[in-house]
């Protein structure tokens, strides 16, 4: 049923991460730099561990392109792990290197370590943690960058920003007022994608999310609220000092999404369900809300439904509490979701664990680790949102070339 398929492979300290994506139509321009930009964004953030400082990821595109444009064939990617020379024997695929480094025998609570070791019959936890590590998300971000480029061609943009870290919350209310005022100048453009997004999304929302995103890009914590950002940094400094870790909440908004992605007719075709699965698949994500989410449950129905209006531009809504999805179908408003990330489970002051060979009580193992990675998780969230929406666009509009896809989309929009 999926029109866009992707997989990743690779261990955290293995030679490389690899990924393939199949279903991107032909004749889309793409370059490694389009992907490297997002790889760098994933590596940023106050509170990241030592690895981010020693490694700066860059991608090699191995197939699916010729002379800077997609062929419609599978695109395969490779990211080298720059730390590989230090792990060449410890993570070797060759049986001759067996035992080159000590086994990990103290599973970390909150990781796949113990459950994975039991399930895969391992007495060295490294055989689990190397793949369960969120290092894998570098490849998801690379594949997601391709999906984002594809979506941008038809006017769909994906934004992310951090709204909570530990006990601290961003205050976004002032940005609503900012977007409603005339502080922004309208840039008119006659390109297909610009016209499309102008037609599809209310200008207010476009400005609102663009502003939040621009502020997030300039912030060490991807947080649009500078005051909150300072308080969050203080909390992270405290966590570093005391040896614990922090989680938080990020928000994703996709603008320019046409009405009609996803479907009410079957459980696994509902757009909210697909996005929920995609976001929940990110390491450490423990909750997803669409639109008002849990807050919707607390308010009366008269306050939370988005009333329907009709004007010269067609149907419109003045609110977007549904997060752009009703009955599992996009309604033409921005798709908005929030994700909760638990605190990083590897702690410098380790928790209690048990040696899996002797069953003696011991402290959990410590591997170099982030203290807070919510900003990075937000960038991974953008990637998973983009991959899901790109698949839904292809399911709805099809097309083997970009020109065919755009024709199909334009025909549909004109028919609405
Ligand atoms: C971008 C990102 C970076 C992460 N960095 C670390 C890290 O440095 N150390 C760590 O212990 N966990 C880190 N995690 C979280 C773990 O990968 C995750 O909690 C673990 O694999 C267990 O999965 P679960 O929390 O989904 O149950 C990170 C997660 C993400 C999304």
C-alpha cells in the first residue's frame, strides 16, 4: 500500500549507516548538501554528548540519481561513522576479531539492553545497544531530507521547535499576536509551489510557524522563546552537574498540506494514526498529541471543534484545534503535532542494574551520552513527519515523474 518505502541499517559504532528510499518520482533535483544541512541540524543542541563534538555527519548518495536529478529508482545513502578507526576490531564483522573488546554486561534501565539481550539470546549487551542507539536517526534524518525536498516542490513545508525541557515551558502566546499584526510583508511569487501554499494554507498560520521556526533555528535549544531558553539551559547545566538527564516536548507543524491526505475508511490509513506511529517510532518518544491533543479532552465540545466557513477562496476555518486532521483526513489546515521525549536513560550517576552473566547487583553501564537531546529529536520528528506525508501525497496523487505528480495535484485542487 505504501508508495514510499525506506529502511535504515547500521550499528552506532559500525563502519557506516546505510539507508534506501524508493518511490521518489523522477526529475527531482537533489544534492548531498540538501541532506547535509539537516544532518548538521540533528547534531546541534545544548546538552549533547561528546560524540556530537567529534563527529560531523556527511552523506554520500550512492544510487538513484544521475546528473543531479532523481531517476525514480531507489536512492541509497551512506553516512560514515568517523569514529570507526577506534572501533574497527571491537565492531568488526570478522570472526577473527572476536573478544577484541570487553563485553557490556550491565544493562541500562530505560534502554533496549536487557529486553534485547533476552530476546536475541545475547550475553554481551553491546550486540543490542549498537542498533537500538538513536545514532540510527542520522539516517532517518537523511532520508527525511529527501522527503522534505520532495514536499517543498509542491509547497509543503515542515517546521519544528522545542516547547518544553524538563520543568520549563516556552510561552508562545506573543507570537500569535505577532503573526496577526502587519509585521510581515507579503512576498508574491508566481512559482507553482508558492502559489500552491498561498492557496492552501491560511496566511496567518504560515507566518506564525515560519516565525517560530526561524527563532528555533537561531536558538541553541530550538526554542522560539528566548527567556524560556535561558531557563532551560540552567536546568540542563544543573542536570550535567548532578549527573541526571532531562526530556521535553517538541512540536511539529506542516503547512501547505492539501486536503485529502489519509483516509477514514480503514484504521491504518488514518493520517493521525500514521503520524502517531511514525513519531512514536523515534527513540525515547513516549507520547504524541495531534492538535489540541489531551487538552481537547478537558474542554467542552462547543469550544474545541473548528467551525466551518465558506468565502471567495473556498472553505476555511478560523481555528485549528484538530491539528489539520478530521476523521483521519487532512483538511487543508497546517498539520500540527506534539511529542513527549523521556529523559535520556544513560546517566553519569548510574541506576541500579544486574550483571547479566553473574546476576550480581551492579550499577548500570555508562557510555558517552547526551544529557538532553530534545532539539535533535525535533529534527528527527521533522524527518518522520516528512516521510509520512510524502508517502500520503504519493498514495493520493501518484505520478512517476515530478511533472506528472504536479499535474495530478493541480487537477485535484482545481476540482475542489
Ligand atoms: C536524537 C536522540 C538522541 C539520543 N541520545 C541518547 C544518548 O546520548 N544516550 C542515551 O542513553 N539515550 C539517548 N537517546 C534515547 C535512547 O535512544 C532511547 O531512550 C533508548 O533507545 C530506549 O528506547 P525507548 O526510550 O524508546 O524505550 C536519544 C534519543 C534521540 C531521539
